[in-house]
C-alpha cells in the first residue's frame, strides 16, 4: 500500500523571502496552514551560514518545527566544485564539503539530502560511512535536461546499484513528465524576443509525444531542418539550448528505479484556474506511484516565479496553495 | 533570468569618508537562488552614464566592514553572500557622482554548482544624486 504524503519545497516561496515579504517563520506557517505535512529546504537559501549554521539559527529552526509540527523531510544540497575561479575542487575537497552537509542535515533533524544534478558518482562510496553514522541518505536529483540519458546521471545510477545501500538513491523532478511546453515560459521568453516559430516547433514535438531534448540527443545535438527553419535570429539560436529542460518521458521510465526513489519534486510552472498544472498530469503520476506502493513525500516545487512578466505581481503563495489543494484532493481520491 | 534581483532600488548614493566624497555605492541581491561564498562571484561591472568603470576602481563587501577588489574576492571562501542579503558595491571616484540625474548600469554574475555558464543579471537605473 502506498503512503504518499504532501510536502512543500520552500524554494517555491523564494521571492517572498528574497524581498523580505515573508520570514522563514511566516513561510513555514503558510505551508502548514495549507495542509502540507513536510517541508523541503535549501539550507543555502534560508539558513544563514550554511553549512556551518550557528547554534542560534539551529535553535530557531527547531522552534519553528515544534511550533508548526512540520516534518523536515529533505535538504537540497549543492556541491561547489567551482568554489575557486582558477581550479576545480579535488575529490577529497568535494567529499569534505559533502561530509559537512551530512553533519548539518543531522543537526537539522533531516535524514535525506538531495544532491543537485551532475554531482559525480565517486562521492557516494566515501560518503557512505558518514551517511550510516549520521543516518542521512543521499539522493541525486534526476532533472529534465539532466535525466536518465546523461553520462553523469548514468554513472551515478550505476554506482547506486553497485553499492545497493538504503543510503544512496534518487530524487525525481517531474519536469521530466511534461506533456506540453509551459506557456508561462513561452510568454516570458516571447517578451524577451524569442520567435513564435521556435515555440510552435517545440509544441509540435510535444504533440508527437516527444520533446526537444530527446530530438537533440537522437540527432547527436545537430539541429533538425525544421528547427533550423524555425530559428529567425541569433537570439533564437541562443535561446534554443535553454528549452532542453522540459522532457516528455513515460512514467514507466521509473519502473526499474522505484526501489531507489526517495523523494519527488512536483515541478510546478502554472496551476491553471480549472485545477491541473498546465504541463504535467500529477493525478496520473500519483496514481502510478500508488500502484507502485510509493512510501514517501511529493513536494511542490514552484518555478513559475522565474517567469513572472515585468510589472506583474509574483503569485508564489497563490500557486503553492492551489497546488497543495489539488495534490491533497488527488491523494484523498487515490489513497482514500 | 535573475535581472529582477540586480540593483536594489534607491540604494545608489555617494559615500563620504573623513569629510570627503570618495565615490558612490549601491546594493544588489544575488543572481542565483541560494547564497554562495564570495569567491563564486564571477564578475561585477558598473557603467555610469554610458562609461564603463575600470574593474580596479570597484570594491565589494557583504558587511561594509571588509572591502575587496574582485581579484581579492576570488580567494574569499569564508564570507558568504547570503540569499536575501545585499552585496555592497562601491566605486572609488573622487567627488562621487555629481548632483543631478545619472544612468547607472549594474551587471552581476555568479558561478553556480551545475550550470556551465555564469548566471548574469543586468539592471540599469536612473538615479538622483541630491
């Protein structure tokens, strides 16, 4: 039997935090009010001094958890391999940074770390003893544009299978399950000068059940004639690679990975007035997860904020609220 | 993508030290969605009324206490530019900006953990020096 639980990534409310419209406390209270059970946090975003947070910050964090009753599900961790301008970090330096993150997650009461896409596979084995000691699992994010067909992700998955430990797994971002190209991206980028023909071409790919990333990979990153014909300007040519991050996989791609999947990001570009998200069919995904006995959290990750049109208000709170209402309704229907 | 974060409104002012105006200063939020050590600031550029400011005249700080040239900041890994907190940018120029209206353009780029090109944001503001 599945145990799918609603969660919100605080990433969704980043502009509220950046502009000091909401404090971390207010954000957590908002999330609680909208019925989420868990939260996901980027320590680098909302906890000062991460990964060396002060005792004072830690005390405040624990107080907020106690007050709201929210479960701190997962910490989104980055690896600054380009910390220095003149060189890349060595293996040992990279591993040491991640050990710090594991220790911090443990202090925060968090038992799962999301490693950002492209984190190299060779960190896993040296980190395992620390994962076990601190009871913190590490899971690579499988994100559109950097998903199952990318060498770095493939190498991580091979290592994950080889180690076969409950402390090494995957986080799936549902941007790999787009059935339509997000119209908020189209509107925003049209204002920036991208031609209609480029979006029309991408839309036809989604209508055919594929996506730009898949087509480019299949063509060895050479642009098909139809894409060349759609490109009207140098601006278009520079923009096309940025359309790589919206993929159209079938849910069955997850079949073999289900035992390793620790968490989901419900990527959110736009909740439409009628209910579902514009590009993704969450209900179908949640049904798939239910049928596969998924026991874990699904976290709202709103990213439409990046595509807020000039002069228009940010609608982070409204979008998160609408998403949680829809997800919780779906879960009730599916799980009872 | 992060242009909206650049150059916080109403922050551009002349800076006075020991009775003399030594230059002007402005603040910006980060062109990223998380905090990073100062060493990951790829570059900061300022142009005033169409004229590019030489890099050596620019200083940056997260606390207005320790100021760094951009070359120096490349090794500053212990001070973090936090998300939601400003970076202070100072242009050393005797007398600062003259009274009246100026167009000041700020460009900020940060290195990120997995995106191969730095994330750049640009904002030009019309500012008033009283």
